C-alpha cells in the first residue's frame, strides 16, 4: 500500500513538473528581430512617436509586436508578426479575439524621454 502511494505521489509530482511553463527573461538584443531594431532607430527621432510603447504578446501561437502610439487615432493598427509582416485584422471579432486571448506581455521599448 505504501509503495503504491509513493509511486502515485511520484507520478503526480512528475506530471505537475511537466506542465509548468518556464518563463524566460526577455533580452532586447537576443529577442528583438533586426527589422524591429531598424524601425525603432527610425521612429526614435520622430516627435510623432513621442510616448510610444512597444510590447510583445503571444497570440494564436505567434509572437506579435504591438505599437501603442498615444497621438494615433487608430488602436491596434500597428501590430506586427515576428517576421515583420503587419497584422491586418479582418473584422472587429478578430480584434476582440486578440484583446481577450493575447498572453505573455513583454515590454520591448519606449520612446526615449529626456
């Protein structure tokens, strides 16, 4: 009986260990694609982008980079896939899905302030 309890406990610990997700730390240099570094260099000198924040999210098994531009009248217009392709939501339902199911928010960059 004790042996069965021990084996069951060991199995449970192993199962829990396999399901836990390992959170990796984000490194700007390692985890930011080249196209995004170039874009950041370009926008970091333009006043239009003052206050802009870029966050990375995971959505539908993809990483997306979301630009939040305070002076823009268009929300969720500047979202790019990891490869640099601009995401174009097909309808409001897709936008709602993105808002409700995106995960793993990681801060990437903010417009430099003085």
